[in-house]
């Protein structure tokens, strides 16, 4: 799975979505779908705070069509899990302990992403 770059959608697609479900629901649905796509993908934000490589993460180059993200390999057993807020996901280790977080705002008008490690 990949993460859709909602800022590349046409204005007509956005207008149709807003007309059908309303502006607030349209944006909230977009952000929820972005979180689902992110946690099901092998992508990770290119903006990162912390020494992820020292923990065993391996990152590729930024995606040419979406420089917010790159392909990533996580340490064995680590993964992203959705939180109860659609813009925040948790980085958990092989034991399920939270080790960091990822912010991803999928809204087309202000799309951004970053990852950070928790202080230990």
C-alpha cells in the first residue's frame, strides 16, 4: 500500500467531496484515510527527529512524486500503529512498547509529516 498525495488531486475532486459530505467531514475522512494508508505502508516521513538509524531503521531516498515520504525498513518486530487521533500514529517496538510517534496531516491544503523518537 502507498500513501496518496492528496495535494495532487484536482480541485474538482475536492469540490465534489466537500459537496457530498461537507467540508469538515471531508477533511476528517481524508485525514483518517491517510493514517490508515500510512500504517499499512512501508513509508516513513523524511523529516525525522532522533537517531532512527542507530535503532536499526534503514531509509531510502525521498519519493520523487512525494518528498514527504521515503521507503523504510523497521527494526525486527517494530511497526506503526494508529492512535485514536487520525494525525498521530505510534512507533512501537517488538514488545509493543511505544518508542516514538509519527505525525501525518493528510489534508490537501496543509499536508505534512514528521517522525520523532520518545525521550528515554
